[in-house]
């Protein structure tokens, strides 16, 4: 089973090497790695060049945003399973992809999802927010539940059959495509009860100044999928409160 891992990046010189090495250090051997750079103007491209002989597909050119870049990666992917690791982020451990592969092989699922952690930008061992998940029930969607997008791994034919990211959303297309998958009863889903990713706080989806814009797009998507409007949005936002509080109470060591 071949995995295609896609990293999109723009001006992330400080963190891109950590991200790339997180993929290259995986113990699972059958990984195709694609890096899509949006034409970075800092030293990001120089950092990527150091790993070019170990990256299967690399492009650096101006794009129309994060979802245009992701679609470019998907179009060039040849693996059976597609996963995303953003440029600030890390896989939880070196066996992460091996564990996900075992989950696919034992279940014949179309989609495997798991749990993720948000970490301090400068110290990835310091947990700032947890993003737990659980076995899916369709009613959960009405209450704003959705797995962390970078914990979702999906068969490539799902994109071919049901479409790619909608670039009409500038910040919430990952929520739209997740609802597209989770509302579709034809897609077989499996929950893997493991932490699989560490995401540095401060990315596009965690920036405070963009939350209003994100909420507007989320509400539009919620209405598109006939959920409970403002109620679903309020639940989705409200879920973040315990996610931040729990690691403060229990401490980072509880999750590492």
C-alpha cells in the first residue's frame, strides 16, 4: 500500500526542515512525498532543495491559495492513500504512517481518521491544545463535530469519485470536504484511537484575526449541508474551550 503525503508551503523557512524530516524519518517505507511551494520569497526553497533527491514531486510557483495548492498535490499523487502534513507540523511519531497503514489493511476502510495535538510554536513537546476524536455517528455533525483535518487519510479514488477541495472557500474548504466525506454513507470510515500529528499553533486555521472570516465560511458550509445553522457553528466553536483547558490542567506529559 503506497501513501502519498502532501506538504504545501509558503514562506516557512523556520519550520519546513522539521516537517520534511518528519516524513522522511517514517519507518513505513512505501511513501511518496510531494512538496508544493507557492513561490516562497524567504529561504524556504533553499531548505527544500537540500532534500530534493528524497522528495518525489516538488514544484515552486505562485498558486491561488492553500486549496489550489492541495489540489495540485492530489493531481500529481500516485499513492493508494493520501494524507496531508502542513509545513509547520510534524507526525506524532516515526511509526505513525505504519500504524495508519495497518488500520487500512485490517479494515478495508476508505478513510481513516485519528487524534491530533496543537503544540507550542517553538517547543513541539509543549501541548497547548488537544483535538480528540471518537467513533463516528452521523448526528455528531449537527453538534459541530468533525475530526482534525490533518488526521484524516483517504483513498485516492475518493477524491476521483467525489471531487477535490473547493477553492471557492479561502479558509474552510477542509471543513467542507470533511462534511462531504462524513455525510456520505458510501464511504467506509474507521477511527484510529491514536495521536498522529502535532500542529504548531499559529497557522491559518488558528490565527485569531481570521476566525471571523472562518466562521462566516463555516456557517455557509453548515447551511449547504443542512445542519443546524448558528447552533452547529456555536457548538463547533465551543468545542475548542475544553481542548485548550484539558492540557493546562493535566499537563503536556499526559499526551506525549
